C-alpha cells in the first residue's frame, strides 16, 4: 500500500528533537545540548546502577543531570533498563541474581543488532517472576517519590524479547510476560502521575499481526490510563513493524498523551526500499510525524545531522 494512502489525514507539528546518549553523562554532550534545536536528553539507567544493594538506592546521577540541564533549559527523560544486549551485561542487582527466591533474575535472549548485522545475545529480567517484579516496581516507586514532576518523563524499554525457544527460560510463557509488562507499566504510571510515562512497544513475543491481541490491548491500556507509547526504532515502511506496532501508532496517535520514538545506532543501518539508500533525516522525520504521530524523536548522537551547525 502506498505510504500516501496510509498516512494520517491530520499532520502533527514536527516532532521535538532530543538526543539519546545511552548511559553517558549529559556533561559529555554539552555541545549538542546547547543547540537551540535540541529540547532534551534521554539517558539509560540500569536497574543495578539505581539499586546497587537491596533497599539502597543511588540516584546521584539523576540529581547531577537535573542540576546540569536546568540552567540550559533542557528536559530529561529516563529509560529504566532491565534488559541488555551484550552477554557480559547482567546489570540487575546482585541480590536478584543470587537469592534463590528470584530464580536467577535473568534469562538469555537473542538480539537483532540492525540490518545486515548478525544476531547477538543478551539478557532480559524475568519480570514474569512475581518476586522479581515486586522489587522492580519498588524501584519505580522510589524514583517516582523523588522525581515525579521533576523529570519530563520515564520510559520502560522495548517489549520485544526472544526467549521462548530457550529451554532454560525460567518459567516464561507469552501470557505471563505480557501480563507482567502491563502490570509494570501501570505501576510506573502510579509512581509518576505527573511526569510522562512511556512504554516502548515494538513486538510482543509469540505474536504476529496482533493475532493474540497483545498489541491492541497495550494501546487500549495506554489510552485508558494516560500513558504514552513509543519504540526504539523509526524504520519507515518496514514490513515487520507494519505487521505489529506501527498501524496502532497511526490509529491511536490522537488518543495518547505522548508518542516518543528513537533513531538509535542500529536504526541508521537500514536502507530505504524506495531509494536503495540509507534513510535521511527528512525521511525519518516525515514518516514519524505523518504516519506514526511522533511527538519526540530521540536521536543517537551518531546521527550525521547533529555534526552540522544548527
């Protein structure tokens, strides 16, 4: 179907441009943050970095970032990371890894690193274990108690995982995983009633083309609870996304409080099937605004246009 035939009839304003810096400090990217065309910064915080020991939270990095950004007039988005994309990254608290009540805390998963890239392996927290989930939700509450209304928003990471074929999947089922993620999302909104809460939703395991109604139920839940949605990759026209989350962004874009999506490093590897070339900044932006209804784009600092003068 031609893009013009499926684009939203109502064109939103151009999305705000933010930078995505992973786990870096904003202090390392001041040249970009001082640009007038950059509205804020998205920073990843692993669960382990925020709770280095049980019941002992360390939010000092967030405090430093807020202090640095305030005089610049820039906003802060926190991504609370419980899944990791390298085999050496097991960044959840040690007590979750070692106490038998948490069943090991993590399970290995595959990761698609981008177009033309081989899959790698990483880890995902077993949120379908209620003891693990309770600890994660306690972290979200502690964050909300301190930062609700002070940070612009928080987001929970992408829903896509690949563990169902892993024989050591720690009790994983598709329904249990879906229910756990929706419960965590509700807990995040309860913890942050003022700041924006966004769930990155791209694919659900075991589902294709909404055949289990996971995608539809996610968007309905977000709409009913004033929650934003987004995703880690803006990849125009890509079939996999068009058979999963993208049509729902198009349908629900005027019913969600915020849509925030990213152009990360792997996103830059994809080729526009219409031109045979890598996607341009304009192609990312136009598709994000006109079809997906995106309000914020989190741009990797590797984006070529960020190396140019504003």
